[in-house]
C-alpha cells in the first residue's frame, strides 16, 4: 500500500465513521477510511436504523440528537431519502399501567421543556395512531420527530457521497507517533498510511484502537437481538415501543434487559427488538431472549400472535459506563480523535458526531458542546 498523503484516516466504515469521513471531506480534508471487514460490517449492519429523540432525557445527548435530527433532514435531501429509506414516521411510546403512564408523562414534560415535540396520547386515542395496538394500555406519547433509516444503505451512500478511498479488509495493527507522542501514521496489515490525524470510529473495537496509542477507553460490547417477521401488508405505522425501553437503555446491569420495540420496513417485514446484555463478544443465540422479544411484541400487538418470524440477528452495541458517547480530541495523544461509545444510538447521532469531529479537525468550534463527551473523562490506565 502506498502513502496516501491523507489529512486524516478514519478507522471504521460504519455509520459513525462514514459520517466523520463525509463531513471531513466536505470541509476540504483528504480522508481515507479503513475497516477490517466491510462497509457497515459491525454494529451498523445489525441495527434497526433508529433516529430517536423519544428515548433521551434532557441533557447533552438530547442536544446532540436534536442537532443530528436536523442534519438527517439535510442528508435525506442530499443523498435521496428514498435511496437510504429515510422515513419520518414518528415514534409512539406506550405505557401498560397507570404508574408507567405517569412516569412517561413526567419524562415527556421534561423533553418538551428542552424543545422536543411531544403529543400526549390518552388511552382511548391510541387506536387512532395504531389500530392494532392492545386495548388495555394506559396511554402514550407521540414523537413526530422520530425517524428511521436503513443503516447499511445510509452508510454506503454517505461514503459514496464523500468520495474518499475506503480500504476494506484492512486491519489496523498500530499507530505511529513521533518523539512528542503525536500521531504520524496508521499501520495496517497491508502497509502504512502516513497521516497527522486519526479518528477512532471503530465501534465496539474502539478500546483496542485506543490501546494502540497507549490510552485506555472503556468501550465494551453490549449484545442485542432483533427478530424479523415475514413480509406483511401495512400493519404498523410508527416506531412503537414500551415505556420501559428508556429505562432499559439507561441501566448498566450486565444481565438481560428486554423491552419490546416494533416497527415496519419498506420491504413489509417487521423488526422486533430489543434486548441488551453485557456478555462480551459471546455470539450465542439464547432462545429464551428471543421468546421474550416475541412475547413482548404480541403484548403490544396481539395480531402478531399468528405472524411467522423468519430470522433473528444479533449485534454488539459499543457501551460506555455513563451511556454517553466519546467524541472529540484526545488530549493524551495529539492527533487522535474519538467518535465511539454511542451504544444503540449511533445511527441517530452519527451526523452530529461527524459534523463535530470535522469541525475539530479544521480548527472550528463544533455546534454542540462536546465537553460532556470528552474521551478523557474515563481515564483508564492500560
């Protein structure tokens, strides 16, 4: 492999890496993307394509998500919304009990105060939004700003629009640094890539990339499963999930968390998630988890009891201890930037992440305050 003369090498060709490459290229930088597998070969290829505001409490991640939502609208125009299956379908969060409904109303009120569009939905109005919902639910909240995208298509089209070299099947084995410790290149199993800047967008493998630079980064895999049904006539209009999903996302337990999320796709299949558990890179498929997913979906939509599941797939979300991504320059290694640790929100947050990293790479101020996402906040020794 010959020297590329790249201003920046992005490690990772998933959605976050693609967004970093796209916005850096638009800012005038020469970019090379490296991935040990292929485009969207990791977490991106195993995701549902969530672009959500509904699951984020007021705070830094919600601010990042709101900016990202605006950028997704721009990307839909630039890339072609139909080509990446960007759907502005909205999200419906439903509560099974009076206590859940009260908690949901309080949560939604906080989001509304932070600028999120939320429409309260009493129990009797739920069928107007989703005719096939169970009739014993306590109420819900509708989020018109929630969207969905086909993540593999989005990552591929974003990289194509960036117009940058993408080196797939290329494993990063080292990071070259000068006497002062600054980045000077990336070493791969196919040769060296001279560069003064590296963006670590390696998802669940981001800790390993950071380790090559001698710094610790506590990004761990959190396994999840999704069920895919047979193709059906139009049945579900929005992304629909139980109010307990938000709590499941925010918990840090290692054990299995299951909360139903159901939505349709352009192909007519339904996607049923979601589970979360910290089991390392264990690729086992426990039938008990899949059964719980199916039961939760039928609890929300009894009509699904007679629908066939045609397959299930697993993915590993890049988990960080405080559930916030790590975005920004690493002060411990000049020239090293991180864009990782988004867990299940990476698709939705990718544009804002890439936009912010590109700003840093070109000496501009990001549009979102990145201090809460500072990579060094978890100074882990290796």
